[in-house]
C-alpha cells in the first residue's frame, strides 16, 4: 500500500534511480559483471541460439570444436552435441526456468534440462541467470561441482556508455542477446553466432475465430509444435499482436546496440547462421 502511494508521488525517473540503488546495495545474491571470472580456453567463441537453422549448421560447427569456446542457451543440453562442444557458458533468461509459478509443462521441461546438465557436464562451466531468478530451483537438480551458477545484477538500458559499469546491459527480452553480451564481457575478440533465426514473428497467426495468437514453435532439436502465444512462465495471460511486435522490435534494436558496443571494444561479431533475420552483424 505505502509502496504504491510512494510510486505515485515520486517522479518515475527518481523511482528508477532508487530501484537501481536498492539492487546495488541489496543484490539478492546477484553480482556485477565486473566481479565475474569468466572461464576462457580460447580467444574465439561460438554463440549457439536455438533457432531451427542450427540443425543445418551443427556438423560445420563441430569442425571448429577444438579451437573455439562455446556459449549455449535454454535446452541445448538435450542435443548430442552438448558433450562435443563442452560450452563454457550456459545462459538462462526466460522465467519458466526458475519461477515457482511456472506452468507444469515448463516445470517438466526444465527438470529434464537440469538433470542432463547435472549428469553430463564433465568440464568446468558457468550458468548465468538474471537478477530475479530463484537459483535454488536449479541448485536442487544441479549439484555437479563442475558447474558454477552466477546471477548477474544487470539493468536494461539503451545507453551503451553505461555498459562498462557492470550493472547495465541491453533489453532482457531474448536469451540470445545475453549470450552475446556475456561473450563481449568475457573479452572474446571474435564472436560467431549460429541458430539466430529470430523469425518468431513470421510463425505467428491470428485465429479468425477468437483473435488469439497462434504460434508454430520451431526448434533445431525437435518437431514443430503449435501453441497459443501465452506469456511465460505461468502461461495464463495471452500475448496481443502489439506486445509481440514490440518485443520483436526491442530484440532487433538490442542487437544493434550490442554491435555498437562490440565495435567500441574492438570485438568482431559475425552472424554465421545459415538463416537469420538479424541485420545488425556482419555476415
């Protein structure tokens, strides 16, 4: 009650600064990126998105496995290439991986993912989670001493001059963004991206019966699935077309900001995906 009154009385910009200060002083177990000792074995890294084009590129990527580090996201560990690439970083951003309120479908899926990571990871690897994540959910399944779980205390902003502070980064609307961003922070000089289709919006239709958004989920490692576009992690509230397109815009804009930030740090990002709608990076 008092918090709501305070929000109405205090200008938005001041409230935002107070929220940032609170999170810095009370980080809830999350750290600034400046405090992370990234695991690095090479000066080049391959970032693996989960877009359907990745399926066409895996054999080509495997030829580079010995001379690149790898970053993967979401459910990549279910692929047999997980133990081939031995990623040094694994990134989760979507709430259904670490929310107690997640839909039962997501709870079952994440359980399988965490169990695979726990069983099959025989190399040193860091898992990265956003500030609001409940890391205890992962730690319940992942007891492997080779795996370090890190929460990053990062606020979203379009002002790239703040990124070097360790507390700021691009919009947290797509996990691939943070797989790339963390690679920049790890100071890899060459970052190659695969599986970055970003064609989500092309696979959406509108039911002519009830106006609900319908999406064909396409992934590199399983059959296509058709679902209504529901907001994660609970899958209770439906997306509107406006919200979907705004998220799409925010995602593409964030990639442009990452390209700008990488250039400032003399880091080359190349999009090697056999299919991708991202036009921010060199091909």
